[in-house]
C-alpha cells in the first residue's frame, strides 16, 4: 500500500535532478514527473556526452552546470531556482549532492551516509562495525602493481576479488587467484588507476550451483521519513567472466520462506548506513553460511524501474520524486506481481576484440513478450575486456508470464544472436 501526503496547491514543486552519463532515460524521468513536479538538471557539462545532451534537457527544465564547482558554489547557482528537493540516480557526485542538500536543508542522504554508499571500503567498515558479517578486505592505494600488493599485510583466503573502491557496472573488477595475479592485473590497469579494493570472494551456496539462476539477487527498497519498504526482489542470471551481468528479472525465483532472512539483513544494512530517505539497491549473495551483503547502492538499480513497471505497473521513478519531496510513501512489500519484467545482456568474450558483424537480432525482436532490442556496440567497435558490464553487445527488454518463459527467451537470445569478431577469442 502507498500513502502520500497532500501536494502543494500553490505551484508545482521543483526537484533538482543530479544527471549524468548512463543515467535513467530523460523521457522516463519527464513522464514520471508529470503531475508531480517540475525538473531542474544538475549536470557536469565538462563531460562531452552531457554537453551534447544539455539542449535536450533544457526542453524539460533549466540546466545548471556543476562542472568544477563545490557545494557552496552549486548552492549559489541554485539560489534563484529555489528547488524543493534533490535526487540523483548515479553514484557520481553523490557526496557533493549530499553536501548541497545539507546546505539547502533538503532531504537527501547525509554526507556521511553518501560517502559510505559510494566508497566500498568505507561501506564495509561501517557495516562490520554494526555487526554484519563482511568479507575481509584491504584497500590498495593508487600507484604500482606488485609494490602496492607487497606493501599490504595480506591475511585473506584466495581467490579474492579486485575492484575499484568506487565504480559501477563491474568495470575493472576481477577474480584473482593469488597476490601475484592481483599484482599483474594492477600493472595492466597502469599507474593512473583508481584506488582499489582487494577482498575475499564469497563462495556461493552449493544448493544453487546447478540452477539456471545466479546465487545472488538484489533487494529494491524505499526509505521514506525513516521508514523502510522493500518493494521488490530482482533475480539474476549467472555472471559472465569478470563479474559481468547477463540479465535481471523481477520477481526473483525465490521461495516465500527464503524472503524473510534476506529482507532482515537488508534492513539491518540500511539502518547501519544511517539512511533516512531515498531509494536503495542492495545486492545480497546466498552463501553456505547464509545470505551476505555484497554492497548497498544509494540509488535506483540499473533497469529496475522498467522491470518493476512491467511486473507490477508501479512507477519507481515517480516514487523517488515523491520521496525526495518529503511525501510519505510506504509499502507492505515485496509487492505482488502480475508478470515478470526482464532485461537481458549479451556480453562479449572476456578479451579485447573488434566487432565485425551482429546477426540474428530480428529473430529475437519478433519473439512474443520482447518489447525492445537495443544495440549498444556496433560493428567496428573496439572492445576493452576490462570495461565490465557496460561493454555488452545488446540488451533485450520484455515481459514473461512465468520463469519457464523467461528462461526460454534467455536461451533463444544466446542461440539466435551471433556476434562475429575480428580475432579469435576464447
């Protein structure tokens, strides 16, 4: 159930949206704001893709360029607009937006919470102090490869996961066999690489090893006026090498009795991070020791609004705007679903290569339940094997009646779509 407070009747409220590359679609946000609020866009126009998009954004509200400006300067720029709320759908600039919200006295993550949401090392410290079981981890500062690893007093079980302290989409994320392997990967990334995290790998629950779905999922949560609502569980297909996503779907294929421990753990993590408002995307893994937190993200998960709308008819983006405005939004969730909303990714092999051709797309686009096939990498594109999930060749978005139909469409995508590369890759 949803409860919302009365809207302002004198004028439409104004929500400042922190917007950037690979954010939720502009038109989806505009549609969600209809009848709720007007929009103002906070963008970094020093980024070429945002400079190109600025004119489009101006059609739907004023644009404020935040490039190179701290929170005080941003607050000065926003003074004449007087926004009623601030929201973002990206990790980038989240801490800056938290400071800005504090300056303007608007509901948002606190600066301390925002910092823990975007810095994986700080997040693990915070959750561990709250008593949650977290994998042992070590921060790897910028600089060399072997030297950086040798400087650490490593006491962890192998294999381990090497990944940036702050990043999305599995970029520069690897499973490493030992310290030497980690050092070689750091050398590959080069001396200008970002700070990294080396942490123990969470082994999956063996009871799920032979199943068609991944041994982890995500919990989609809303926090309104300090009250936590878990609205959906997002299932996953098994990862491609280097932790690259291959598909999501709502609802997850989970027995009702399995939900309780997952939701209790997620609630504990959200409370430990001090979250009082916003939308959260929490990844949880099934292990032999029970469910364990992978990470908590202080934003909407990629593709979740579209999947949730197909499964339930609920507009998650509209809810995020209402929560940002201070309205009371509560659910007794996870909410019931009428269909399965899905988003599949076709990932390239884990090697650098150039795409020559993509065949069979029409066969997938014509399948019942498939709403859209979007090509993300076209022939002639050079692929970097280190770039993670965002290197996917194409995405398939649609609706299934049950999990058997979901599996059938996923299988057909891999059978029908053929990608030809310029070189032989494993």
